C-alpha cells in the first residue's frame, strides 16, 4: 500500500548523501549513476578544495543552492513526502533535468532547532543518522573540518579535583592516625599512673611500705580506747590421745581489715563462776561453761563464741582443705604406738591431716609451753589460708567436719568468720601474738598495753552491758594472806575480780586508781569496801585491764 505522506517508487533512484546544510545536517538527493561521489561541501563560510590531482567536479543542484535562500518554486505542503525513517530535515529539490525522473517529495518541515555554531555540530548524530563518511578524512572516514571537538579541560579539572581530594583525605587520615596514637599513649599513661598510685595506696593502707604506717597500723587514742570493731571467737584444741589443750583467740578486725591469732597460755589466771581462782588450762579441762566469760573479765573483751576443736576433727579439716604448708621449726619423730607420722623440719613443709595434728601438739622434753603453743598457731594460720573465701563454701566445709559445736556458734556463723579471717591471712594482713603472763598467771604490763589493748581492743568499755564492775587487784604487800582477804572482800562486794598478780616491788601505801572520769564514783565505792579513805582514790594510767585497780600496800589490814 502506498502512503500518500510517503510515496514509494520502486523504480526511483537511490538517495545518497550529497552534502550538509548550514547547521551541519546531512542532505540527501539523487546522483547520476555515472557521476562519481562528490565530497561533502565544507561548513558554512569555508571554501572547498578538491583532493590533490582531481579536477573540479560539476556542482550538483544542492551545491548551487544558496544557503541563504530557498529554491524557486519550492512550496512546502502535503504534496511533499515525509520519510519517517530519516531525521526530519529539509531536502532541497534538484534543478530541472529532463533525462532524470522526478525526485520524491520532500518531507514536511520539522521544527527548526536553535541555530548552533558550525564548530558545535555533533558528528556522532550524523553518524547515527546513517551518514557516510566523506573521502579524504581521518581514519574514521570524516574530514577534520566537519567536526567541532569538545574542550577537554573539564575532564582535566575533574582529575585535578579528584587528586586534590585524594591528597587531602590521605593527609586527614594521617593526622587522624597521629591523633589516635597520641590518645592511646595518653590513655596508657593514665592507666599506668592509676595502677601505680592504687598499688602504692593499697600498700600504704596495709602498712606494707617501709617507714610508713597505714591507717590499720596506727595506734591512736581511738584504737587504744577500743573504737575499732572486732569479731572474735575462742578456739580450744583438745588432744584426745595425750591429753591437754591449747587455747587461741581468732580475731577479725573489721575496721582495719586485718586478722590475728592471740595464743593464750594455760597458766593464765581466771576465776570460776563462784569467784574462786583457777587457771585457763584447768578451766578448759574441767569443761567449765564460764571459761569464755572469765576470759572476757580478764581481757576486757567480748568474745562471740567458743569453738571446741578436738584433734580428730582438726585432722579431718586439714584433709578437707587439701593439706597445708607450714614452716616447721622442729622435726617431729614418728610414734608407732600413737600412730603419729614423722614431720620434717624446714620451710614449706607439706603436711597431711595426721602430720598437722602431730606438729601442732608436739612438745619436746624440757621445752616451755610457749613453744608448743606457737606450733599450734602456725597450723591454724596455714588452715585459715586454705579455707574457701565464699562463706557458704566455708560453712559447708565446717559441716563436713562433723564437729559438735557450741550452741551459740553454728556452722554458718563459724564458716563466715573463718572465711573473712582467711581472706586476711591470704593477703598477709595477719599477725600471731602470744599473750605473756607472769609466773602467778597475771598479765604482764607489756601484755596489757600492747596485746590486750592494741590487738584485742580490750578496754573497760568493752565489757558486756549490765556486767558487774571489774576490779583488778595487784599485790604489793608480799603477804599472801592479805591478798586473799582483799580478794574475798571484793567478791563479797559484788565486783568482778581481775587478778593483777604481784607487783614488781613492795609499796608502803594502798592506792585505788581509775582511768575514765566516769569511773571515779565506782573507785570511791571500792575504797570504802576495803575500808580505805577517799583520799587514796586518784586518776592514773592502769596496768591492769579493769575498771578500777587496787594496788594493795603494806598499810592495808584486813578487817
């Protein structure tokens, strides 16, 4: 079917590129079959030069076309055909040629775009439209004057910008890496400084620095007055094979976070419930229920409970904690009859349960009791270091012993106290002291000042509330009968008697002294009980840990 807008003539000659218009668009027209292909006309305003060696070709009708005017007889209308397969452009009519058939109708005019400069013509568009390359051009088939090359400065500028951005970003990364490195160095320095300061502070607080005493090491008035909080129990180690017992106080100083073991000799003088004098060893062997109260009276302490530890249970306890290591001061020979294994001498001796019992109860022939008591203290210290830090685990260990405990001290309380004291022993915040006594069982002045007051915190205010006033008696007469009479008078007066032993030298007059101003009234009453005038009462430092101290002189006569 023939489209009236695009008539198709199968016998018409083929259309070929015959040139470009003023805007660089290709022009198509009929070319005689025998006529050679003419080169495209140059852009507007340039003179065409034929290739070297070729004559000037006869100008085609399109070349005769004046670019500034339209051809004569041209009238756009529906009679001109529109080729949809080609770009919309004007095709000028060829001049009259009788021998050639009429060319097809020109397509309808398309909207004329805004004129562009000849050098801005788009060669790519021409190529896309199917234009044939002109002869004599570059390798692509086009002449150089047919193109207007784009300025490449924009790409160069983008490359420069990209390079500057890359250089700047790399510089920023280097600066950021330097800043991070400096921050890491500063943070590491701060952490190391805090660790050093914290370590030195802990050592100072624990009193481990030489020539410096920490807060727990200072012996100020508050410590002497018993302002520190202490938890303590008394341990009685009974030797079920050979007889005898060893007594020690386990102390947990909650204020200073330190622990201590105070070994109490069996010769320490105490009183029974009825006021009659006795020794600590006899009181323990007799099973007196008032032993703990008697110790509180003598030491001015407040003991929380009693732990009766028989040697079979000590053996089991050592086995439960996996054995202990002790620096032994003597070699213990084996005893086949008592089934006692041998124990070596030297530091870091590994002891089983049976070996620990043999060493703790060993006392060589002629040795003082204090040597055997020190061995008991070493075994207790080694056991405390192996006690679990968890109070519940420690309580389980105590329950596994099967020991029958004091009704006032159950497994939970004992396990908690042992775990806390064991923590002090693990960090070496622990000390072991032996309470020194005189031959008559009384406390020495050094024991009263250092061990009792500083370590145990024994003071007159530490006595249990509601208890009878404690009155200490120191004999300076040299007459045993006078001392017994004075003791009986004090006990009959309702006072708690504290045996102060014998004075180092005799005194001519009797004195009644007190330390706390609030105790003056009691001191006056004590003087009246002994039949002494009020003039003998005065305030002075006491060498006996009691509310009121009576130093009995030769002038005192029993009534």
